C-alpha cells in the first residue's frame, strides 16, 4: 500500500511539473520544485526570466495557483520564484533554448544553433560543456550528433557535479532530442592539479647549478682546500 501511495504521489508531482511548464510556455521555466509544508504545498519555479513568469501584477502566478487548486485539488498551493542568476550554466534552460531554436529555425540549421550555444556557454567561463542532438537531422534517417568543448566528468562520484538536462523539439521531419551537460566553474574537483610555477623555476635553477661541471669542480676544490687548512 505504501509503495502504491508513493508511486501515485510521484505521478501527481510529474503531472504538476508538466502542467506548469506547458501553461507558462517552453523555455520560461527550468525546474519546478514541490515541497510539502504544514501550511500547504510550496511550488518553486526556477527561471531566468522572472518578469515573464510573474506577469503584470502577478497575473500568471494567480492563474497557475487557481488552476492547480481546481485540477489537482491542492488545498493551499503557494507559488514562489527562484531566479537563475547565470542561465548559461543551467543545463535545462540551454536545452529548452536549443529545442525552441530547432522548432523555429528548422532542423537543417542544428549545427549553427549548437556551435553558437556551445560558444556562449564557454565564453561565460564554464569548465566544459557537451550538446547531443539526435533525430532526423538533416537526413531522412535518425542520427546522433555530438558537440563538446572543455573538460567534462563522465564517470565516478564526481560526475554528479555535472548539470545534465534533456529537452524535446517537435520539428516537421520528426521528434528531435536535445541533451546538454555543463560543468560549472565554481565546482570542486577532487582530481584537480595545481601547478606551482615558482617552485618549478627554483628546481630548474638548482638543477642547472648541479649539472654545470665547472661549478662542481670549483666546489670540490674549495672543500679540499678547507680540509687541508684544518689539518695544518
């Protein structure tokens, strides 16, 4: 019984997320978080365009709140906005942006869209990024294209720090899938190696001193002279 309740709850949460995204429009909302509090349901919308999501005088928020009450029978839904400061580092925002571009401009220009988006992410300072576009682009048969730049973790526990997202574009030739992975510049990498150039330069200088035969002979002569003086 408990398992069925959990499955039903997850289904309802998924339906709420899809409903909110469709109501506001594709690309406006990156993530929809749902929290349960004693007062009621708290729905957090992560977006890089808070003005478009809120609407004039909060019209859009009021409409969504009323719709959630009627359709999903929520007692007291409270909608909050979480602004995404740097949208170039949010994988879902980028994936939705590429999907919207493919629907608007057509799948034939998928390379231009992918390369332009990838360059925008890297110019903002990301450590690495990858874009995968799969579907009927540009041929009649389905194919997969990969665009990547920089450093990206793919395996192990540290791969969890990579922001990953999926979006779907409905084009005239057919459905096109867009996968985006981004490694932010502020993440902590366990295997990151920092090179101390000052220490390397000092080691090089010491090595040059030891390798020169003239200096070695001079040092040996000085030591022998000191020994001979001490004996006398």
